[in-house]
C-alpha cells in the first residue's frame, strides 16, 4: 500500500487551474487596449527610449506622459514579434495560471485545508475572471 503524500490532489487541482487559466485563450483578444500597449512597445524598441509624449492618443503628442507600463509594453511587443497575435492569449493564460496558483498557495497557508483552499481559489478566480485580459494589471495582481 502506498502512502498518500498529497501529490494526487495537488496534481488534480493544478490541472483544473490550468484548464481554468486557458479558458481565456479561447476568448482571443477581448480588450482593445492591447493595441495601444503593443504600439508603445514597438516605439520603445525602435527608439531605445521611453516616450515622453503620447504619440498614439488623440492630442497626446502635445501632452507629457509617463510610460509606467513599459515592461508590459515591451513584453507584448516581443511576444507579438515572435508569433504574432496568437501568443498574447497564451501569455494571458499563463498569467492566469500563475495568479491562481499563488492564490491557492496563499489560501492553503492561511487555513491549512486543501479542500477549502481549492474552493476559495476557484471562487477567487471566478470573481477575477472578468479582469483576466492581457493588460498591465495582471502583473499588479500577481506581484
């Protein structure tokens, strides 16, 4: 008889969270904001500096701006340059999985019950699901 070290429930939960995470992939690009971030990433890559004005917004060329999301913009551009638009939903899926895994770990540490941690993780993912689009806030949620 093998001893139960908890790896089977953990593996099943990871599989379910993975499926949940890649539900976003089927939705494609749900946010139009990605095109602004992608174009900003291209601009930063080509000019090797941050934009000081917003050349892509209406009337933005005359107003100063802060490129606070530049790592996200560059990551979007790198993903786009590798495989076009198809990698953006995959990035979203991986970020969703990472957020769900971190939430599950936090829940498990806080209450110790695997079943309760899994339940609250799925509840949290359900609540957050409408915000799971490839935008900079995914990094804010994760970190």
